[in-house]
């Protein structure tokens, strides 16, 4: 293998800048980008709701909290459960990193179930409002993964393969950028365009579950499996197994809503 034939990651400093003891990291900035993008896009869809901007900010803030808490819980349960049993305090050691999308999804679902009651709305219309705002944040997060040179792909001989530091010296798929393209850009376009016109409530959420599940399932074939888990005997990763119920639930929900002629067609708010 000639290393000069491949892209060599330059090793961007994960810390943008420091002010005394406080360091601002690129990955943290990506969370802020995602939140601001969700606010902007949410305000653009405000006319389809009977909510005020304050209610939208409140909803998105609590969703963000649910994402952080659920993402951390999901990571330690889905990916580090054995380690958690031996060291329960690992759950709170966030400086070691570790977030799970599927855990973040469950956290957001719990928050939306709570906030929908507070806002006097049904659950599915609120999720329909939220999910088109999510992909920008997902894409930004994967850019953060790339900057941090983490969650790299499997070895590859393709001309755009990248040699990441601490990845064994082999050129690898830049799977973080694949996820940025699929789960960020393409998923955003699909959901934003689909939700721009009146739909049966719940179908936008169902489309999100199916599309994200499929996109993530595909990318996992190019992403390096977690070293402590590896591949299961059926040849799938932990991430792929977690995507299967998403796809099934989304497809079942979409089919059920499409077949039910009594479902309301108001895009977000029922009451």
C-alpha cells in the first residue's frame, strides 16, 4: 500500500479555542449549530401551528435536554452495558465521550410525549413538526465526528479513503461524511419537501423512522464496528440491529395511517 495514494487526515485540533480553564470544542459547537438550525426552521413552520415562538423555543429546549440525557443513557446501555455493571459511575463520566442516536431518539420521544400534553396537542402532530428539524443537527454532529477523527470507517482502497490517526495506519472509508450526506443532507431534503404539503398526521414521523433506519443500516456496512462488540454472528453491527425496529415500526405506522381514512390531515396540530 502506498500511503501517498490516499488522503491523510491532517489532525484538526478538536478544541476551537480556550479562555482560561474553559475550552470550546468543535463537537460542542456542532450541537449548538443543530439547536440554532432547529430554531430557525421551526420558526419558519410556525404558521402551520397555533403555537407562539416562546412555546416553540420551550419545546425544542426540552427536546435538546431529552436528546442529551437519552443519548448518554442509550450509549452506556446499548454499547457499554457490561462496563456499566462494573462501574455505575461511568454513566456520569461524560468527559470520556459516548452518545447513542437511538438513545437520544428515545429521550426525545419521552420529552415530546410530556410536552405535547402541556401544549394541548396530540403526540404525532408534534413529532411531525419536530422530525424535519432534526437532520441538520445530525449532519453537524457527523462533521464533528470527522473533525475529531473518530467513528471512522472500515479499511478501503477507494481513492477517497482517508488515513486517520490512531486507526492503525490503514486507509478507511470516511463514514462520518457518508452519514453527513445521508442522515444529514438527503434526510433533511426528503423530510422538508414531504412535510411542506398537507399530510396525514404521523406520516412525516413514520417516514423519518424508515429513512433514518435505512440510511444508518447502509452506512454501518462501511463504518468500523465497535471494537468491544464487533459483528454479531449474522454479520450485523449493534447499530444495524437497533435500526431494524425503527424501520419496521416506521413502515407499519406509515401503512396503518395510509389505510385509515379517518386520520385527520391537519399537518401538525389537531386540537
